[in-house]
């Protein structure tokens, strides 16, 4: 009986150590993402260029301006504004503006930096390092999350992400980012101004 109790205690200690090691292994990845979030959370905002390749959302290249949860994305065929709650999408060919409240997955596809608003809860972390880059793997611990997996490639020196790969269901999207710059952006830059598009038809989808 004593031997069984002793073995049971040893097994419990070993199991606790395994869990602890797993937690320690995740800490560097979380710490790096915290640094990335701090870099992207420049008080005046940031700008960058990006290219997305996705079966779900299509392929496109454009530029983006981000300030906290707000962003403005400019594409050849459309411009998207998001003020942290409401999204406006101006489609040039149709001269119309669609207004909606986007989902988590839609936000990530339109704003490559949106992961800084979701990584802090509901995900486990792991990381590999090669050359001058960290590759951080986020996996959802909650099956209801729209984004079930993400791979974020981060420059070790600058803490700026260069590539984001995400999975929604069985669909993967790949986003490459370049020309990152700090900026000084006003909040009005992230809201649609109807005076700039006087002939546009407004379609409210909320």
C-alpha cells in the first residue's frame, strides 16, 4: 500500500512537472507576441502593404493603416474602414458602400494585424526559431473560435510580423506584410465620410 501511495505521488509530481514544462515552453512565444502587440500599438498608428492569398477570401494586394482596433484597408477595387465597431466597404465598380459588423475571421482577413486583439485568450502557443525569424503557432483551445489556427512569422530584431497564415475550418489563408512604418493617424481616417463619395449608394447590412 505504501509503495502504491509513493508511486502515486511520484506520478503526480512527474505529471505536474510535464505541465509546468509545457507552460514554460509557451511563455517565450506569448512574450514575443506581447512585444509584437506593443510594436503595432504605436500611439499614432502604423501603416503597411500586404498581399493575401485565400480560397475563402480571394487574392488581393493593398495597403493598410491601423490604430488600435481601428483600420483602413485600400485595395484596387475597394476601400474598407473599421472604427472598432462598424465596417464600411466602398466598392468602386458599383459605387456603393456596404455597412456591416464583421466577424473575427473577416477582420483578420482584412486586417493582418488583428491577431493582436485576439491572441491573449483562447489559444495555446508554441514556437520555432530559424535565422532571424520566430514562427509562432497559435491553436484555439475553444472549438467555437472562428480562427482555429494561426502561424505568425516575426522578425527577431524588429518584432514586426512579416507573414500570417490562418485556418478557418478547412480553409487556409496566407498574408504577407511589407513596408511597415509608424504613423500619426487621426480617428477620422477609420470612418467612412459620405462627403467624399456623394454618389455612392449606402447599403446597411447590420
